[in-house]
């Protein structure tokens, strides 16, 4: 699962390149509220900001796909990067109600330990996130639209627990150790936000 998001991003780039002529390019900017955001063992409220590249022509095709990068959440998160795919449920008069899925990879600051001991837990610094969502978009011209969205984020991560110290350096610090891996799938909480889309061509 560690390389899943990389494969998805590669396929997404290839797909968007092949179909760019049918789906005009848009950029978007958004801000999100994450009132109960959880990553690994840390839960706190926060906010995030994101930029995205979207390919969509909602007046002709009921699908939208793109790339998204976000920052914020809490002090342990450097950024997240992933793919989005959405389908139009209802569309009328430049208004579209969409349902979609975001699959992204969080890049966290590496955890540092003063000393490794049996029982210490090494948390994942590259967890994978899945966020199903609903989004309403309102077109206000040929080139601009506003949107609001709400989703629920789920996270898949791997933790390692130190089970045995194998060797130490001359100063007593740990050189090698054995670990037991465990896969965790958990809720990272609700997320809602607003943003703007700008059509480039």
C-alpha cells in the first residue's frame, strides 16, 4: 500500500494528458475546516488550504478529475498530494451537485526518538487518505465558479512496534532492532470547505 498513491498519481497524469483536449483545464483554491482531524495518534481541530488542477466540462460530460495538494491540518503535516474523481448527480442552470472521492498521501514530519526501547511505537509518516465527499458548484461566468463541499476522511497507516533490541553502539544508543508491523484503518473526521475555480482554457 505504500506505493499505491504514487501509482495512482502516475496513472492520473497519463489519463489527464490523454483527455485534456476534451476536458478544459481549471485551477482551484480552497480552504477547509477540520474540526476533529486525526492523524496517527494525534487528534485536534484545525484548518487546511489547497490548490488543485481539474479537468472537467460539466455542461457536456458528468465527470471531473484532477490533482490536489493541501497544507495545514496540524503541525505534524507537511502537505498532502493526491487525485480526485467526481460525478455529477444533478446539473441545472450552471449549478452542479457532485459526489466524489479524493485519494491522497500525507507527508508528515519524521518522528524523532531520543532513545529506542522495546515497546516504542514508530508511527507512519506517509499514511494514505480516502475522502468521499459531496460538492455543490455554482458557475458565475464563463471562467469562474464557486463551490462548497463536505466530506468524511478515512486514513490507512502502518505502525511499527519495537519488539527486540538487536545491537547497540559503543555509546549505548540503539543500532539495530526488530519490529512488528500493524496496519490501521481509522476515521480522520469530517471536513468542509469553500473555494473558487478558474478556467484556464
